[in-house]
């Protein structure tokens, strides 16, 4: 859009255009969801959809989809502009982009974008990023835990024109078709992405015919300016200061004994908000890395969710956000570093930004959430159909306790947006799997005056020999509590093989062989608690026991509430005495060690501006 235009659009027309831009994207998103071939798109909603101006700046996005997909969607388009220039795009061109150095995500996340022209001139782009089931590489589904360079993870495309002036490039299509394992799915998804972009482009041109290009461009400029002004106003409510936090990831999937520190400093000065990642681990040998745009996306998601959660995102939303991100870190990897599990790292990065902000705006952030991604897939040859199959899903778990409220459950992670799980009925119908159980995991929520959300237990019986990939996280650094709240229980995968008495416990696995008859339990983590558990209302603890969220043993151990296992009657005298002992022990702990992190205190200290928070993981 032309930033030099000074036309002011009247408020009524501006609101109509603001909402129309989102509405036409919602329509395009629905079209994508209904026509996609892969279940990870039409069931899970693993995609995003947006409009960008001719410089690659975000105009608007649909209301569904993945936040980290959208937060850096402009980067791939800007790279295409550098390659082709504004005059290098023709009507009907379709470009594919997953080049790791620019996109910063695993190669499955395929960006497809199309130029939009008006009266022969480029005015913007319709763009979507969607998770393709497979893009080649060393494992089925293209997501392994043991890769050490990007070339092991699949085919890379850097703003390749797969359609030129509306006609497919058959040579490129042949290259694609013979380098991915499920071409019928990926080509169907590509067609769905194209259809969505075409529909939204047509709707935008209808808007231009009705209101005029000048009015649309001026409206976008005003929307950006309003978003910036609102974001700056929210920042200015935060006291100036430097707020630090750190955590770590378990390992990189290859060097299993080496943890990966995540360090964050949030600097607030007036109406400027800076996230500084200096000190975060160097890029890893294994695939837990993301590229620079992945680090920027994590900062944007944390910034928006904490400060302007109800503001539709666009370029103006993030003008007041600055990101300091040294090259070659875990979230700014270079030199063909592997990125297969990039999506795991971003969750803990966002949680750690929240942890820093808990010092100054505790009412706006949660305790640590399950943050494990918990991506898992079964794959093999289905003997019934004679065809390859692959399942793709991620585990739902507990979110951290909120200010004055329990954590949500079950949900996917902070970066997942509106995504869903694959229904059990679909898994049973379409794959050689028999779902046996889907239930809460009691006592997994971090205890607190306000407890975290719960993890889940999902059990399958494998009906045919197959393999499994999965990756869980945060076992060594569990989802933390705030202000005296406790950490949550962690997750992983329990495998029970026929004829073997002892089950196997796994957190990450690649190509794990499963024989027919094996039982697999996918166990997700809970969320951290908030406030000391002994301050939770007794009746709320009893209700949690009644609902199966907390066991009788957990009520006593974690909350100091003694409940009869049959009648659920409370021994009030014994409960009062036990809770007093728990609180006294907490006070003694802090008295003997005043340097204990503030996040573990029941009440925040009165002065937090220069306090360094550590999770104590």
C-alpha cells in the first residue's frame, strides 16, 4: 500500500473495510479447510491465511490458524520481492516457499502466495502457509528427532513459480511429485491453497471496485496507525524497566545430555517494548532450532497475547516491538541447521517471555503451560489397502493457572491458535489403530491456590506392524508455577509390547518399531499452578476430587486437604493443621534462603523492577 497517501477515511467506512478484510480472509480460510486433502489441514487446521501489501507487510489475517505461521508470513513474500522485484510478478503466478534460511520453520510448513494486480499494477499478495503431510527427507512425515542438517529433512523451494500466468509448470510439478511420499495429498493441499488465494483475491478486487483503491489503501494505513497507537498505549502502562527470565529445553534430540538454555530480557521504555534473546543457547546439532524469523514470530506471539490480545494483528500491531536476536542461536540458526522440531522450541520461548512479564504484569500472563508440542505420528504400510499411511497429531494438555482462575484444559499450545485434534473416530476408521481410552490424567495439574490445567491420557492398540515418531519436551524443566504454585507433571509415551511385563518409557523417538498388538499410551503434561496450594478453597479441592481431576492422595499431598475416599467428607481439624504446617514450611524455606526466586513465592515482592527471575527448573 502507498504510505504517502494522506486521505482520511470516515469512521463508518473504515470499520466496514476493517471487518471486510478479515471477513474475506475468513471465507478463504473456510474454503481451504473444506477442500484440503490432508487431515492435518482440514481436521487440525494447521495453517494460516493472510493479505499482504505489495511490500510484504501484513494487512489482515483470518481469525483461525496458527499464530506463529502468521506472525512472520511477510518474510517469505519479502524474499520473493527481492528475487523478482515488483515487476517480476504476473497475474496468475503461484509461488511456493519453504526455504529454511528465510522461513525459519520446518520444511513441511509450505507457504503459497499469489500476486494481486489492479489495472496492471501489483497491489498486494494473498498468502497461506499450511502443513504438508510430507516433503521428503529421511523419515515418513519429514519430522525426525535425529537430523543434523536441513538437507536430511526434505525438499526446499525458494519462491518457485509453480504456476506462471495461470498455467502450471509441469517440469517443477514432476520434480515435486517424485520427491515427496504422498503427492496426492500435497498436490491436493496445494490446489486448496490456490483456491483460497484466488477466492480472497477476487473478493479484494470486488472491494476495490466498490470503494476505490485509494480508499482501501488509506483505510489500511489508518488501521495500521490505530493498531500501533493502541499497542503503544498498552506498553506505556507498564513501568519502565528490564525484566529477565530464563528456562531451558531438555535436549536437541541428538545430544541427549545437554540442556539448551533460553534467556529472555524484556526492556520497557516509554512506549517501546524490546525482547532481547542474548544468552540463549547456540544453535543445536539436532533439529530443535528455528531460523531467525521463527524467533521473531515467538516474540510477536508473546507480545500480542500479553499486551493486545483482542486487537486483530497487522503490520501496525508490531511497530513498537523490537527484537534483539544474535545470529546463530537456537532461535536464529544459520548454515543449513536442522529445523525439524522448530515448533517445540517456540513454546518454551514464549513461556519464558511470560515468565519475565510476570514480574510486572502478573495479571496478564499465565504460569507455565504444557508447552511440549507432543507431536506424534504412526506410519507404515496398511495391509488392508496396500497403501502407505501416516497419522499426524499433537497432544492436548494443560495451560498454566491464570490471574484469579485455574488454567485451561485440554488445549494445544500457545503457538497452536485454533487448532484441533484429530477425532478418535477418524483415526479408527482410516488407520490400523484401535483407540482404547481418552481421559484426564489426575494430579497432573500444578497445584496452587489456582491450579493449572490437566494433561490427558490417550491409548491406542496397534493392529498392524508399523513405526512411530514423536517428540515431547519439558521433562527436565516442567511447566512451572508462579508465586508459590507448583510445577505440573510432565508427559511422554508409554509402550507396552505383547509378552513383555515391563513397559518402555520414551520422550522422543524416531522410527520406533511397533509390533501388532502393542499398546501405546500418549501422555500429555499439565500446566503450572499459581499461589500456594494450601490457600486453595477446600470446597474447590473437594470438587476437583469429585470430578476426577485430583485423587484423594493428591488432595492430601498437594493441597493439605484430607478427604474421605467414599463420602468425600473433609476432616476439617486435620486439614487445618496440615495446611498450617505446609504454609509454615514454605515461610521457613524463604526465611532460610532469601534468594529463592520470586516466581516461587506465594506473594510477589513489592519491588520487582531489577529482580532476575529463574525458574528453578
